[in-house]
């Protein structure tokens, strides 16, 4: 009989570089926030699915491309799962931390799950497909 403690089942493939993936996810979070602040829709189309890029671009257009400054503090990220269904890999990453959306403004909590996808064929890297706000 094994005396090893029972562990929760995981949906992260063996050998998957979790630390590297999470590090890159945090970089992409900050890159996307900066692109949003600057109204840079080109970057959105580079790192998002077409549908997600269009939704984020609509938000930028609604503010008439006005620049904004968002400060992010204490950003933490964790990989929740990586699964493959058909021709696509899917990953979910949780983000938490604090954000200040205007100079001198209050800090507000960040509690989101980003849903990413990547073709099994490798024709693109991981693209943001959705953002889920967690209450």
C-alpha cells in the first residue's frame, strides 16, 4: 500500500512548463493592459483571437482612443488548466492583484480568469479568447 498523500487530479499535461507559461502570461497581461491604455489596436490583433480583439477594440473606440494610464500592483497568476480538444489546445490562467485606473485614484482588485487557445498545429502562439471576471 502506498503512503503517498492523495492529490487532486490535474488537467495540466505532464512536462508542461507551468512556470514559463505563467511568467509569459503575466508579461502578456501587462502588454495587453498597456496596449489598451495607449489605444494600440494592432497589438490586440497580435495577441487575441479575432473575436476578442474586436471586442477590446470596440471598448477603445467607445472612449474615442483616449489614452489612459493604468497602474498594476502585486500581479499574481496561476495556471488552472491546459486541455486539448480536437485541433485546439486551451488554457485558463487566473490573475489577481490591484489596479489603479487613474492617477491618484483608488486601487481596485483584479480577479480574472483569462482563457487562451492555440492550434495543435502550432500555426499561432497562445491567443486570448476570453476574459472572465471572478466575483
